[in-house]
């Protein structure tokens, strides 16, 4: 029975360390991930200045979000937001339904620009969808039977 109590204590200590580490470092991990992987994923400049994450409170705040425009558009940015805050029920993360209590968006600035037959937002979405979706769309078109002319 003593070994069971020891194992349980070790597990509790490891969980506490994990939670504390997530609270202290998750914000910087989010910023680094967005700033390094984000531009490659969406094909336009992407910047996040700061993030804070509180696991036990279910609180996430993102500050200084900027999504740039693709080449060929006049304006520098498509979307910028001073602050985005999401509060959710932390217990719901372990269930089938995540309960979001609040989403707060402070000072959003969205620029919709038309150019060369497409909008900046449309081009960003097209680039972010990746080549897999484009190839799938082409395969669907090839599978469609051709219309017979009489």
C-alpha cells in the first residue's frame, strides 16, 4: 500500500509541475509558434506580440495580432487586432463539448481589398488551404463526366 501512495504522490507532483510550466511558458511558446510557423502556413506575414495562458482559469489572451496582405495588394495588412481574450470552462476540455464563456476582441481592423479578380481575404484563405485542397478540387473536376454534345 505504501508504494501506491508514493506513486500517487509522484504523479501529483508531476501534474503540478506540468500545470505550472504551462502557465509560465505557454504564452511564449504560442508567440514563437505563431511568428515562426504562421507565415509559412498562411503565405503572408503574420505577427503576434504577446500571449498569456492560464490553464487552471481557462484564460487565453493574445495581444498585437497582425495578418499581412498577399503580394499585389496596396495595403500592408489584412487584419490587425489589439487584443483577443478567450475564457472557457477548464473542466470542459476533458469532455466532448468545450464550453466557451467569453470571447472578447478589442480594436479589430479588417481591410477588404479587391485586386486582380480576387479579394485579399480570399487569396489568404486560398493560400492557407494549401495545395492538398487545390489538388482535391482538380481531382473532383476530372471525375465529373463530360457532357456529350449532340
